[in-house]
C-alpha cells in the first residue's frame, strides 16, 4: 500500500503479474493509466484516487475479470468515447462492486 506518500511519476505498464491489490491514492502520479493494466490478471483492487492521472480510462481494464474494486475519483480521466464505452463495460463486469470515477 503506497497511499499518502507524495510519490510522483508515471505508472509503469509492467508490474508484478500476480499483484492483487494496488493502492496508490493521494500521491502525485500523472499521465495516463497504462494500457498494460489489462495484463495484471490477478488484480482485484485498484485504488488510484486523488492523483493527477489524465486521458481515457484504458479499455484494457475491462479484461480484468477478478477486478472488484476500482477507485479513480479525484483525477482528470475521461471515458475515451468511441465504440468501446469503458464505464458501461466495467459496470457490466460480474465481479465489480465499487466503481468511482
């Protein structure tokens, strides 16, 4: 858990493949959430609120079948529009319990 540590920089697209929880809220991460998040297959919880993330929520995040808790509020993220409505796909995910944007 790395919340509340004044960490900054971009989020790497490759993290340990078996991470189940990533808590990085209340830091100073910036840039886009990497599309590589779709390969974090064991991810159950991703809390990244109150950072400086921008751009679209990567559609690849919808491939995370284990994801049950996604918290992204306090950033400047967009849905991305186009044919793939990420928010709708996430809401329809069977395991997702919490979605905050």
